[in-house]
C-alpha cells in the first residue's frame, strides 16, 4: 500500500438524539444521529400503521366498485353468448 493516501481509521463515538451511544470505527470521527436502532419503531416493535386521510377505505371502495364493473361486464358477455 502507498503511504499517506488512505484516510485515518479511528474510533468514533456515535450519539443518537434519544440518548443512546456506542463506539465504532470510522474515517469521519464523532457521529450524531437523529434515529438509531434503539429508538426506531421498526426495531423496537412500536410500529403503527397510520391510515392517513382514509387511504385504505378509499382503496377498498375503489376495489369494490371495480368488482361490480367486472361482474356487469361478465353478465353482459353471458347474455350475448
């Protein structure tokens, strides 16, 4: 390896907003995080499905409507046959 071209790989203290901290190695130095595995809802099991503005209900309504249209087309095709 050539001397002097590689960055220094040093111990880095990682700190999250929630207060969790740990030590790792990095070329950057100290790292500050907004979210980590200690406070992220996916990892903590506190994950919630949020139905914003009734999106699930609207999807179900459109789905039921499309089923009705498909049934009407099928009846029409059966009448022609």
